C-alpha cells in the first residue's frame, strides 16, 4: 500500500479515497501502523474501550486506560495526521468480574462526556452469562441517558444466537436501531441485522473469521446501505491496513468508487457523527501536524520537533 491514490473511478477522475477505520485498538499498535494508515488514506480512527488481553484487577487500571483513550492516544494519532475518537464502556469479558464491574460502572459517567467520545461500547455478550447481560442492560440505559450511539460486540462463539439476542435487548430498551452498530458480523448474521434496521459492521481479520474477498461478495449481494468495515486490529493477529486493503480489493473487483467510499468512510461517519463529536471538518479543515506539540511534556517524535521532517509519510 505505498501509493495513496486509489484506482480511477468510472468517470475517469483521479479521486483520492478517504478512509475511516471505525474499530481499532491503537493502544496495542505502533507508530509504524499510524504512518502506514495515514499513507494509505485513513483520516480517522475510532478506538473502542475493550479489555487489554489480560484481565484487570483494580479499577485504577480502568481509570488510566479510559484517560489514555481520550488523552494520550488522541495526541499520538494527531502527531501522525490522524483524528482519533473512542467509545467508552465496560467490555463483556470483564463484566464477569462483578466486584470490579460495579466500580467501572461508577466510573463511566466521568468519561462518557469527554471530547471525542462517539459511542457507548464495545458492549454486549462474550460467553452470554447473567453478569454480561446485567451490565449490557445497564450500559444501554447509560447510552440513552447521554444520547450516544451504541457499539455492540457480538460473541465469536454462538454468534448467531448472541447477535439476535443483542438486538432483542436493544429493542426492549426502546433503542432506535439507527443509533446502534452491530459489529463483527458474518454472512450468517448480516441479513437479520440489516432487516431489523441496525448498522451492520464487518471486522476483516487477516486469516480467520471474516476475510476481504468474502466482504467483496457481501457488498455485491447487499449493497452499501448501513454497511461498513473495520479492522478491529489489536494485540493479536490482525491487520491495521484491513480497511485500505479491502477498499482496494472492492475497486479491483468492479465495485464503484461511490459505493466503496460509502462503506469505507461515509457510513461510519454518519452513525458515529450522531454523537456530535465527530465531524468531517475535523480533518478536512485540519492545519497539518504541529510537530512542536507535547503531551504532558512528552513527544512521540523522538529527537525533538522537526526530527521527522524528511519522512515523506507524515510531512
Ligand atoms: Zn474491539
């Protein structure tokens, strides 16, 4: 993905495709990833609050994690020319530690109103336990109170059951389906998600679960309405360039530029923009990278301001 200009659209104009990765855990990624994403046309990312691979044991680690999502990581992205947004929530895996979960629920109101928070998420089911269900209900109510969209993580096991049940729960709470994203869909779940009026996101994993060519076929079958894609890249096997690579594969397979732009940019902006926290002008009017900026005295551009001036990827 060295060149940033995508293939020509049908009218022959050379239009640059702008991209959003609306689900990526940048806390686990390196600065190389930020540079490669920016070079491939990614202008904005959304980082959902999730677990971090090893269960947390005290609420203080959630405080620092949430603070980094609205603080340090946002700054780090800005130093590579990307806009960073996040979602706030107690993930389903750690909902099963109820003593800790109670404390996280008390903490969340402090963070949901921060700048750049575009949804409550990722919440939902993991093993579909009673504790997961309890905190799922509570956080849907929180989303209603603060009028934010909801990002739903669907389970990797029992996907179909978990997906249906997640939508049932949202409807039970009176959530407008156009305010909720059901993520990690497959061919097995997407029809029901679309039929019920929810946003339908697909995570493109490099090997298993959901691959790019399968996505091309899904778009040919279902079109672009309420469909978008993400990488969910984190600390495990994943690809932070999954969105640009799949965008290119769609174009190469005859899907038109406008459809690709809708799936890889416009739809994510449409739903998460409902938070009032994410606007196209955030990056369209951006004045470039201020390399003199520091975050609490620290820079990510080692060697001081200007040290990366000769890097073509970020200048
Ligand atoms: Zn995730």
